[in-house]
């Protein structure tokens, strides 16, 4: 029972960092809803507000294609967004590519995905493995074998081996 009071206090205390974080997340969710209502289909499926600062709206998209399309549509909706959101101080926007949005991540890649034992968070390469033709594999290997830089040579040979495994 004491723990539930402590947790409740953490959420209700306006001076707590947790309250501030939850409040910011709720604000971002509301801003995302406003933005989604202004965007056309299918663009709205590829865009999310990552953050806001005093004068900048930071938007994440899942690929370069959607970055371009967002850049084209943003000027016509930016003023409407400012008005509807009440963020009159917004002057700039930044659009960033976050490919992990494609794989169910709405923010940056979780730090624990570097742990090879963690299978809960697939990486893009594990979901869509790449492959290459025999000719490409041969060319990569030839280039690697003729390099003086041992690190680059090792990296290219690893790439060729990985691509070869994906062909099987």
C-alpha cells in the first residue's frame, strides 16, 4: 500500500521530473494529433512530432521519400499548425529521418538493441536482410583484397560474407 502512495505522489507532484516527463509526452501526443489532422494521406502514416523547443518543431519521418514530401507540404500547413497548437513562438521546423519508425519504434533506436542477446527489438537488417548478386560479391571481395587499410579490408570482407549468407 505504501508503494502505491509513493507512485501516486510521483505522478501528482508537479515538481517531480516524472510529472514533467509525462506532461511533455502528453503535449507531444496532442500536437501529433493536430499535425495528423492537417496532413494528407498517405503522408500522415510516415510523420510524427519528435519534439518542440521554444521556436522549433522537430518532426521525424521514416525515410528520405517522406522527408521530401513533408518538406513540400509543411509550408502550407505550418501556420495552421501554429494557430491550432497555440505555439505562436514556432519559427522553424526540422525534419529528421528515423528509419526505426518503420519497425515500430517511434523514437530513437533503443540503446539495448546493441546487446546481441536481446531479441525483443529487431533491427532493420534482421527484418529485411540484404542480398547481392555473385558478381557484386566478387567485386566487393576483390576490392577488399586489394586494399592497404586493414580495417576497411576487414569491413568489406564482413559485408561480402554477410551478403553471401543472406543469399542462402
